[in-house]
């Protein structure tokens, strides 16, 4: 499925839109773009992940804008990444010839991608070469809302009607008369394009090949840190790169996904803006990346979490890339939405929700950070103010678990006392006690430890439903199932092999099954979430199932689930948030960091289990 030379296939559209499976991701640590199998770029936000999109044909193919480089009347196409890089190639065949377009958001020559500093050139490189025959190559650059163009010695200067703050410049190795041009090219001939923004030197030598080579070299140097030997190694490698493409390299934040408002399901209203950094996602990303050799990124994420929490004083569930507040949620009525799935939303209304798992996520991050070289030196001590803040979170968690919240899935219905939230409050108490005990810090560590142990027992007792033979989504029991229960062993709240956790794993696998290894997060008729309609299978939950099976010694079964999930990735090795269990179509924001965290973490768990079984 992930052959370096995948087969050509027809370019298909549904309601005028490419399937999400036919989109590839490129990025430079400040922003990202999606490149279509048809040679289009229908999504790119400038200058940052969370900026207004310059191109958002992904959310309205007629009015959203795009940047397309493709031959007239494409017959078939294929895409692949240059190995171990974020450089993407798309080969497009017309009736008269074959052209390859290579795309990258360029980084500086010699860039060190492990350094938490900006390395992007603020330049999108699109380089086309005719591989055989001859091609009439069309170039169409249409920002959302249109643009005025002024010819310069070095190319074209663009002024976007909607983005007067952006200074845009388009250069080419061939004359450009405007934003819509056609170029007749023979075999071996090139058309190179570079779109620049921000500060740039437009009269420098134009060397698209060198920019692409420098970018590929930087990615391959970064991948030398990759340390993994286990199942699906090629996909784990690609997932590491995908997470890096969702990483704001300067700030250390990780966006949940580089897109907004991709619906789950098609035609529904569950369309959210994921271009922000969730504390929860950061904690999972840290854990996954550290286990495959990328300790620098893990430490940067941990530092970002602590900085953001300190800056906001009262911790929030999500932040913008700078660690500030996420914008209020608004609906953009000018755009029809992907495959006519309105509304399109910017900002995220869940940012102000009460979610008690937050305390455990922060203290788990702090515990990991304080165990690293980036945390404390040999003779250093935890700053008193930092420890006071962390201790205060533990004290809050000691009481908060009793109060209703919106839970890990950010339901928009009245709050409940979620078992997962209580479990993460247990994590907060456990990690605070661990930090205090290990480093000899002042505080009620024995009381935290006792509360953590008591809360673990209470979760096993109060959420247990004897009739249903499972732990329940809420501490008042009742049998409502939630796949987040599978995360409890992953955070060491309860042992995976505890009889009640084994029974819960079986119940989730059976009652929340969407077929062929896929799981729903919960059943809407049992757990109303305040929104109309159903949704698809949530990819990460199936990886959690594999992790529980692995920890319970059911390795063959876990490998079967893991392999089935990996087989669902796109030709480029990418995964969305959700999958339609009937058609297999991708749904929700894409690519989803959580899903790629699952590929990494479950692969590591299986590799270690197999190694232990052989020892």
C-alpha cells in the first residue's frame, strides 16, 4: 500500500471535492499546506497554522481559492513523499505526456530541525518537469477573495483583497503574465514557481532545485534521530514526520490538526477548528515522540505546556500557538463547507469548557519534563513558584473530580462526572506525589499519595456496572460505555490486566465496534452529547484497544487490530480523525495528530511486547 512507486489512478471528486485520502501534507514548522492528487493546493494558512487561509478551496471549491499546477485534462495521477522527508511529488498524466510536480514549504540551507527556532524561508516551492511527451501546463493562483497583481522585474507582486497584511511575491523561471497562465513544455523542460510572503529578497538567484534539495536534506538529517524497530516501520517513520509537520517549531506547540471544519460525518455539523494546541494532545505527543528518539521535540512540547499554563495563570484546555487564548468560535457563512457540510468555523468554543483531565495532563507533562535533561540539571532545584503552581493543581484535582465536566470528548451537553476525568485527577495526585517524593519538595505528598490510591479504588468500584460487566463512562455507573476507558491503563490509573479492565476491554471491543477493528467513541443513544447526528469511527480509540490487548498478553490479536488500522492509511501514509465504517472514507480534520500518535505508540508497545516474549 505504501510502495515508493504507487500505481496511477483516476482523479475523482465528490460534490466537487477531492477525497481527503487524495491530499498530502507539507509544512515548514510555521504553517502547512495540503497538496491534492490533481496538482492543486486547496489549503494553506499564512503566515501561521492558525491564520486565515490564503487558499481554502478545501472548504469551498468555487470561492475558497487554490494554487494549481497541472496539465490540461488530467487522465490519472499518483503521489509519494521523497523518502524520510516532508517533500511531496505528484505525477500527473495527460493525453499527451507526463509531468511531475515537486512541492515543499522550504527551509533554510543547513537547517537543524531539532532546534526550537524558526527555520522556514516563508516560501512555497512548486517545481514541475515533463517526464515524457509534451504537456500544456496550466498555472492558476487564486487567493480567497481574489488579488491584484503588479508586474516586477523579478516576478509578480500580489495584494490579496482579504489579506492586505500579507506581502506576496510570485517568481518563476518562465515569464508570468498574470495569475492564470499556460506553458507548453517538452520532455525534460521545467517550470519552477516560488510563492513568498513576509520579508524576502526577490532579486536573489532563482534556484528551486537547490531549495528543494536543502529542504530534503534537513528532513533526512532530522530523521537520523529516529529510533524504532518494530511492526510497520515505514508508517511509524511517516507518522513521526507528520507529527513534526503539525509542530510549531519555534514555540514547541503541536496543533491537533492543520485544518478546520472538515466534517464528521459528511453533511453533519460537527465541524471544528483544530488549528490549536490542546494540553491533552501535547501530553500524548510527548510520550510517543520520546519513545522513538525525538527527545528534543518532546522536551520543547513539555516546556511549552508549562509556559502556557504559567502565562494563563488559570490553566486552559487549549491554547493558540503562542500560549495565548484561542479565539472565540465564529461561523463563516461565505463558505459552503467541505462537500457542502456547513458550517465552517474559525476559533473553538470548547476552549472555555471545564475538563478536569487537564490537571493530570499538566502534572504528567511536568513529571516527564523534570525527569529530562531539559528539566533540571544535576544540582538544580525546582523553582519555588513552579512547584507552588503544580502543587496547587494537585490540590484542585483532589476536589475537582467530584464535579461535573464536559470530558475528554468536549461534549456540548450538560456536564457529568466522567470516569476518564476522575482518572486523570488520580494521575495529577499520583504525579504530584511522585515529584515531591523524588525531589524532596515541600507539600502534602503523603496525602496526595493516599488520595491517589483511594481514587483508583473508587474508580474501580463506583464506575463498575455489575450487570453490564464493564466500567462505565460515568462514576455513577449505569453501563454507558466510552472508549476513553481504554486510556486508563495507558496513564497508569488502573492495571491493564485487572479483571475489571479486561472485562471493560472486551465490552468496548464488542459494544462500540464499528467493524473491522474500528471503534466508536460512544453510542449517541446511550451518551447524548448535545449535538444532532452520529459520527464515524474514531481512529485513536482503536489504537488504544490494541494497546490494551498488548498489555493483557493478547499480542496476536493486538497485532491484527494494529495491522488493520495501518492498512487504512492513505497512499501517503496519512490518517484522519475519523473513518466512515461503511465506506472507509476519511472524515474529520486531516491529518490528525492523535491518529499518528496511535501509530507510533501502539507500534512501540507491540515491539516491546514481542521482544519481551522472545527474551
